[in-house]
């Protein structure tokens, strides 16, 4: 189960990143409000939220079963990364994206909807990019 979840969590990063990039790009383009708010925009913002929530669920399970999560080994860079930096960074990013999604739902005009998504999803994307265990940064991490 551990290996299957790890592969799913690692591969799904690309789907989450592609959707986040698309959502940030579309919301940036449309934040003046002139292009309106379409059903396609709503679906893109929703699927982006679902993709990071799926990562959250798998990540939470990994947190309890991974040999790389150990509060007693925090002096070691690799353990500290997965136990604290990666998990906390991702929790913050996913919370920001969730706030952005619910704020955009509550707005009534198109400009305010896109602006809420743009602000929160863009910051979330930056935090995610900084918290991913990229192979050039973290020993043993893969690309997929
Ligand atoms: C959008 C959010 C997230 C992304 C893109 C992401 C991405 C990744 C990636 C690429 C890996 C490395 C897999 C590999 O070694 O090949 C990983 C590992 C891990 N992630 Fe996440 N993650 C996210 C959220 C979370 C959250 C919220 C948690 C926990 C609360 C979490 C816990 C872990 C743990 C414990 C590992 C290490 C598993 C191991 O190697 O034993 N992740 N994550």
C-alpha cells in the first residue's frame, strides 16, 4: 500500500501543477471581469481544488506510514523535510487554495471571482513549488 500511495502522490503532483498553472493563468487574464465568468472557469477552479485535496488525503496517509516521517529524527535534513517542511508547507498552500475557492464562490461579480482565485491560487502555487521534493534538492526523490 505504501509504494502504491507514494507513486500516486508523486505522479498526481503533475496534474495538480498543470491545473493550478491553468487556473492562475485564466484568472489573471479574466480578472478585469470583461470576459465574464463561464461554466468552464467554474469547473477549472473546482477541479484544481479537488486535485490538491486529493493530494492532501494521500499525503495525510503517507504522513502516518512513511519511514521518512519521524519527529525523533528532526536533526537530519531529509527527515525534517518530510516531517515538517513538506507537510506543513503543503497544508498552508492547500488551506490558501481552499480559502480562495470559497471566497470566489461567495462573490457575485465576475471580476471579484477571478481576483479571489488569482490571489489565493497564485500564492498557493508558489508555496507548493517551494515545498515539492524536487530530485535536484532532496536525495531519493523522483520526477514521477
Ligand atoms: C499539492 C500538495 C502536495 C504535493 C504536490 C506533494 C508532492 C509530493 C511529492 C512529489 C513527493 C515525493 C514522492 C517521491 O519520493 O517520489 C511527496 C512525498 C510525501 N508527501 Fe507530499 N505532496 C503534497 C501534499 C502533502 C501533504 C498535505 C502531506 C501531509 C500532510 C504530504 C506528505 C508527504 C509525505 C509524508 C511524503 C514522503 C513519502 C515517502 O517518501 O515516504 N504531502 N509529496
